[in-house]
C-alpha cells in the first residue's frame, strides 16, 4: 500500500460525502413533489406523459398495488428487450449484421437488465447490435434504477407516514426518478465522458493492421497467423453514464470499464466510481430528511462508510501483497512499478484504483469492473464476493441499497428491543411480529437462492463443473460468485466460468429474478405495515437511531448475519485458496 | 419452440411473484 494510493481513496470518499447532502436534498424535493430548478422544463413533459398513458398522479397505492404495478412494468419491459434481441437481425442499426440472440441467452439477458443485474453471459461487441444495446439494454439501465429509487422512496414513506394504507403512486415515482434525476445527470456525465475520449458513434467496426503479426493456436490445435485487429465502435458514452449512475454495470464492451473506449483516463475512472455512490449516498440523506430526522440519515450513511472502508482496506492490502509463488521476483512498490499483484489490472489505474473500484462496484449493486476479479489474490477476490453476500447494502444499488439497509435497520432495532426487554420501536413505529417475519423472509431468501443453486451446480459434472476453467477452491469461488452476483443483482463476473450454457443461462436467470422480486415483496410488505401504524412518542426507553451506538449496532448486525450465513462457503472457497497458496498450491 | 419455452418460463416466474404478493398480504391479514 502506498501514501499516493490512500490519498486517492481519501479524495474519493471525501467527494462522495460532500455530494451526499446536496444530492439527498434534491432527491427529497423530487419525491415529495416540491419545487426544483428543473420544474419549468420537466413538469410539462411529466404532465404530457401522464395524459398519454392515462395515469392519475394523485391516486395513491397500497403496498400490494405498488408491487403489482412494479411487476407488470417489469414484465412488459422484459418482453420488449427479449423481442428486440430475438429480432435484431431484422432491425436497423446493425452495421456488423449480427444474428438474432439465441433464446436462452436472450431471456437471461432480458431478466438480467430488467432486474438491474446486468449479468452478461455474452461478448457484447460480437452479440448485440447498436439498436439492441440502446433500445433493449440502455433503457433498462434507466428503468431498473428508477424502479429501485421508487421502491426505496415507498419504504421511506412507509416509515414517515402514519395511520395510512398507501405508499404513493408507483408510476409517478418512476417518472419523476427518470426525468428529474437519471436523465439530467446522465446527459451531463455522458458529455464529460466523451470529452475524455469515450467513443460515441454508429460506425461499423474499424480494422487495424497489426505492427507484428501474431500466431494464434485455436481450440482445434491449428495455428493461424493474425495480421489485423477489429476495433469495436458504438454509442458508448451515452450508455456508460447511466451504466454507472444507475448502478447497472453492463459494459458496452466485454472488458467493461477496463476497456479504453469505456474508461480511458484516471479522471473517467474517478468519475465512474463517484457516480456509482452518488445516488445511494444521496438516498441515505433523503431518508433522514423525509422522515424528519436528518441525523438518522447520517447514522445510516456512517454505517455504510464503515463497511466500505473495511472492504477497501482489506482488498487494497491483499492486492498489495507479493505473490508467494513468485520466488525471488521484486514485487515491492517503487518508482518503476506498482508492486503487488498487477495481474488482470490496468496499468493506468494501478492497484489502489483497481481495489477501490472492485470494492465500490460490489458495495453497490453495479457490477462494472475495471480489473478482473478472478485474477485478484484469494482474499482480494473475497472482498467483492463478501460485499455482495452482505446484501449490497453498503451504499448499495440505486434504491435497492437503501431499502436493503432499512430491512437491516428493522432487524437491528428488533434486536436492541430484545436486549432491553421492550417492544422495539423505529422512529416512533412499533416493530411487531409481522414486520420481523417479513424482514426474516427478506434475509433468508437471499442465502437460500445463492447456496441452493451453488450446491446443485457443483453436484452436476456435465452441466455445472464442465464450464469451469479452474478446479479446487478457486473453481468453487467461480460458481459461488456467479450465483452471488446474480442473486444480489450485481452482475459482475469472477470470470473463468463459461456461463453461456443452457443450465447457467436459465438457472442464473431464475436466480436474478428471485433475487430481485422475491426480496422486494417482503420489503414492501414491511413498508405497508409501517405506514398503517400510529406514532408512539419517544420515551426514556426508546432506542435512539441517530447515535454512534446505533451505527455500531447496525454494522454488527450486518456483519453477524452475513458472516454466520456465508462463512462456511467462503472458508471452502477463497479462504482455503489463500491458505493453500501460502503452501505453494495454485488452481 | 425455444421462444415459447423461454416466454413460458418468464410467465411462470411473474405468476409466482404475483402469488407471492398475495401470500405476504394474506399473512398480515391472518395476524390482524
């Protein structure tokens, strides 16, 4: 680890914290339908959209109506993406004449982008046309993020409101999140990215002549000489902005944010990481403002920062260590080299910014990568996996991070109530049996899907294990990471696993679907239940949710629940691999 | 044929999700 690296990491978190309050205040104004500086431009657009679609913005929804509207919207947009993928060979903006996407892969991808996962079991530049990337995929980057924000706001309303059955109007929240938040920031961000060299065009791919012809041996054993390289193009800047801002993560190119056309400079790298945390940090502050307790928002944000720091420190430390298998090789930091483990990392980002990016992208449910997690040291690679396994509540996905964290808050308050022998209260609302049942359902579904699918997959040599390129604990990590990433709606890949098979396309598709919707429903049920409750005045026995003690309790509950659930699986994967690496074994 | 299979799977998943909404709502009803 170096001072320079830590200065860059400090600059990043300082920027996040500086932007959190203005972003949070703006988000609160948008979702409380208060006046903003964009109203003169956007209110007419909003009214037009409601008139065209027949939406009555004053109509409020119960939690079940809110959930059903969200499910129907997701089903309709999933179908749109599936159709576009299957018909792309007949549609315009396909200069490479790419064929239709195979049906299992098309379904997997449609579920993936609908659920904000952006798992990609394909190479985008050789599979998806420009139209598919824009109409089928980038649209979901807006919609799925707007859905996440709408759901988080519905939960916050459930806490803030009293003795009511409704949580707001899903269509209004979806529209306002898209028009007031995602679109304007994405436009500005796209221009910033384009100014740094991120490409934006509809040109056919370029072909460059290699300075030195390369001999390549194919899987059939035949050696051919390659003299040219295809350089993919496309409308990248416009997609890159929302990919990061909406914590989507699906790359325009296979190499994702490691590709120089997606993430060319240190500045774009910094802005991309910042944009991942921008809305989740703002939403935590918006929570405080909307429930009338700004300090509570800061206490929740503090818990996120503590967990972010723990992940960043561990990952940066692990990646800075010399590889014990490289005996006699100088691996120390110097003016001439980064030191530590540079395999799978871009030289222009180095170890600090690769470790930070990996932590940030998995704290949030983004899934973009600027280095290959598969090539991280075992403990360094464990950090991204552990971040997702904790439920992606460390900042988390846009909206999804906040509502996931609030479920943990309900659990933390419940445990605090048990410890002092009082009925637990959260901001004046009594937490009762139904709320805790729904919270436990939310928390138990997650490991059930991940561990269930992983266990079934490792027991099937032909369908599951045949896709692995590494065996032993590293192979287990690859399978575990895939189901963790899918269920957590993260979408990053550990690599080393050929996931474009029928088994993985269908099973990961189901995991993504369940990881999104089977967790949203109990969360909304808690929100609906809380909205109907009376406010109980605070007393001497009320557990305050604005203090450092609350932050410590919240962090402890998150770590204990995460550690208890997944420690056995992690010990068989990355932890065992770390110990065996020390003993001289690699996989 | 593969399209029908894929779309059937999607319909089944959404139908299960809608049933799940109803189930969670009924659970609250049974407690109140």
